[in-house]
C-alpha cells in the first residue's frame, strides 16, 4: 500500500495533468503529438492530409453514430471522432470530467467497431494519418518512476513489488485495441501504413514496454508482433532496437518491466528463422540471449528465455555446445533458486542435443553437475532428476567411461553423508544404473575412489601427527623457559 501511495504521490506529471492548455490545443488541428523518446517533449508533426480536417473542437460533445449518417459523410465524421479522442483527462480523480470521459470511451468503441467491421475501406490516407496521431497522443506519455526511484531506497525484488496500474486504462485499452485492429486489418495497405507506423513510432512503442502495468505490456506485445509480421521492411530495425534494450538491461540497469514480453516476441521470431541460420542470428544468441542469464531478476523472464534458447538448439544442433558452455559461464554460485532454473533449462537443452555436440562439453558439464549434487537439498534433487530423462541417460551411457569417473565421488558422498532419505534413494538408483551399464567400469571407479579416500585419510593422519608433534615441542619449550625463570 505504501508503494502505491508513493507512486501516486510522486508520479511524474504528464502534459495533460499540469498546466492544462485549453481543450482546443489537443485537437488534431493543433499538429502536436507527445514524443515519448524525449520523455514528454512536444514535437511538431506536419499535416499532409489531402482532405482538410474539420475545425478544432473546443469541447467534448456526443457525435452521431456512423450508421446514422450517409456514407459520403462518414470520413468527415471519422475525423471529428478522432478529434474527440484527442482530449486527455485526469484519471486520478474519478469524479472529474466524468461525462466527457464516458463520451470519449463510447467514441473509441465506435472507432474500434468501425475499423473491425471492414468499413475502413472508406478511410482515406489522411484519416489514417490523423488516427495514428490520435493514438500517439494517447499512448506516448511519461511513464511513472519505479518505487525505488520514488523513495530512493535500494531496489527490492521485482517479483515482490506490486505493479503500478495505469489509471487511464479505460481509455488506453481502447486506443490500443484500435491500433491493433488497424494493424491486423486486411484492408490496411502496408505501403500506406508504413508512412505513419515508421521507425520513430516503433521506438516509442518499445519504450512503453517498461510500463509496470501488465495489461499494457500484453497489448504492446501483441501489436509489436503484428507489426513485425506485417511490415517486413521494419524487421531488421525492430530486432536491433530490441537488442539495444537487452544490452542496457544486462550491462547497465538490470531493471526493466518488459523483458519477458520482448522474449515472447523473439521466441516466435526465432521459430521462423530459415536454415542455414544467418550469422546475425547466431551472434544474437551469443551476445544477448546467453548473457541474459546473468541479471539477478532472471526468474521473472526465465521461462521465455529458456524457450528462445531451446528454439536455437532445435533449429541448429551445432549450437548446443555454445549454449551449454554459456550456461556454465553464468552458473550461479550462491543463489539456490537460480541454480534450480539453470538445471531445468539444462535438461531441456540436453534433450535437444546430439551425441557429437554432447561429447564436446560433457567434461565441464558433469564437473558442474557433480558440484550441484553436493550442494543444498533442492539442487541435489533437481540434478538427480536429470537421470529420469531417457535421452540424457542415453547420452550418458554412450560416454560412461568419461562421465562416471567424474560423477562417482559426488554420488558416493551423497550416500555417505546426505541427510535426506529421498536423495539417498535417488542416488542409489543412479549407482545401480551405472553398475548395470558397465560393471567393470563401476568397480574400477569404486576402487579408485576407495584408494583416493585411503590416501586422503593417510594424509590427514600425517597432518594431525605433525601438528601434534609441534604442539608437544612447543609445550616442552615453554616448560623449559618456565624452569629457567623460576630458578
């Protein structure tokens, strides 16, 4: 509750909430849109409409329905309705401008139905331009600061923070719905639409992914995915812009609300990559996806990240070695929850790994699995569950002469000293599995382990004996000094 109060009390004011200009200044005739990239600065946008827009409206009044006017007048009515939707209201006070807010909401609903019904055939290029201006005016705004920015406190766990819900969502949702219907409409000509849904527009959409409101991020995810699919000319630019967001998140801030949604989009994009895979896409895996395992809040987006990683391995099996070594590079040392996530992802990657690639990385891989087997309770169980996967067991069986000597000491240590009975049972089953695979190899590993333990015990006894002799010598010397002093 305190965080919500702080957000409401210290939220950065938008242009519609401070020094509100006369309503006419919000109309399409004012040629002004809000630039999110400049965090609230106003940028002039020249009107190139073939059909002159109607005079600016000075107040929000109900307009006729589309079905109540002749077809020839619907374009002018469409522009007037857009003007109505350009009025911005303060939603922090529910009682303020209640009538005007409802009129705008009903008008937005009509516009959504108009576009969705296929009536957009009569919408001219100038109307499309004005519609994108109206959408820009409503959605591109200053996002409120995070709770840690408000209070100056150390950033808390993002999973524990309550998300800030946008008060103006009753209007914003309909504006997003209108934009989505426009993008997916079969009547929308991409050659015309790309003049208004351009690189600057896409960048501002990407900025909004940092919104704390999950409802807004869900709409943004769907819209950007549709834009990527429909506007092929924008695809390289969108991928590069998303990469830049990831770079900043990994190496600078480690704070961003929309990483999961962006990864969901990329998961679908990766699924459509053609083979052989371009070098650009492989670099994206190495420079972006694998380093995304480094930030602390990985648990928020790990599911989507894991899907993207596995997609790469399934597309090109030769990337399995790169992925597994990347996981080992960022393997957590003290974070138990994160290590469990890594073990789960490792299992999915190994399931798509071919024997040749497995052999390249199996030594460092099972050295790490051995360490996980001897860590805390939950990681031990998760690591032992790898032997429940038939494909992984098959890979292990083919390379048992290398893997068993690495893993045997960890298995034996669990049986001798681990406190949990379930871990004892799982470990015993794995030992039996290795024994059935290759009895001679198992006995050799057992003998080597016993010899090593005996040598270690002997070294330890020698060490204790040396310390004991030193202690006795020190005691004799101290006794001699005491005798000299007393005499």
